[in-house]
C-alpha cells in the first residue's frame, strides 16, 4: 500500500511537469501569420483579416447570401478568389458601402473608430435588404413593386395616371 502511494505521487508529479512543459511550448510557438489582404479598396488598409471577415459575415447575413454571391471561384485552384473583381455584385457592394458611409456621415454624423470604420450607424445593409439579396421597391401605400419604377412606368401595385377628362 505504501509503495502504491509513492508511485501515484510520482506519476502525478511527472504528469504535471509534462503538462506544464507542453503548455509552455504551445505558448512559445509564433502566432499564426495573418493572411495578407489583397485588393482592399473601401476599407482601411490597416484592417485585419479577422476584422474584414467579421464585416463580410455581417453583410452576408444582411443580404441572406453566401460568399459566392459577391466573390468568384478560381477554377484552377478550386478555391474562392476573394481578390477578384470578376463579379459585378462585388463592385455593387463597394458602391453600397460608400453610399451608406456617406449618408451616415452627412445625416447622422456617424463617428469612426481607430480603424476609420463607422462605429454606430443609422443606415446599413439591413436597412433596405432585410435578409434578401435584391430588395423589392416599395411605394408607400401601393405595395411592393417588381422591376424598375420611374416616371410614366406603371406595373403591378403602381397607380396609373388618370386620363385627362374634358367637359
């Protein structure tokens, strides 16, 4: 019995030493190198991959889409080519981001954080999209409108101008 107690204590001490040594070795490994971002045009150059990924996740949720909606796939590597501007949806996303930033700055006096990103905004992707990639145009009391709306264009849900009546 006495022998078993000594053996148990010895094994516990050795296990503890091995555990501490392995934890120290893990901490001493160099941090995983941050992915290099390419073709960043509307975000601050100092944005990290993790921060950009967080923003993209928010945009995808606001539009109810996945990465492939805006980003092209490289057929040679069989991976996403996030730097490519091949899809017009990516260019539109940039324009929409700049539009929202301009509206927030002009009308809501939006403040920016240390990276130059809007901290609090009154207008964002979800303001119009509500989880759909192509929001319907809505004319106040006339209901949703499919397709373009402009002067003289009728269509479902849009009141037609009354013909001129002559007495």
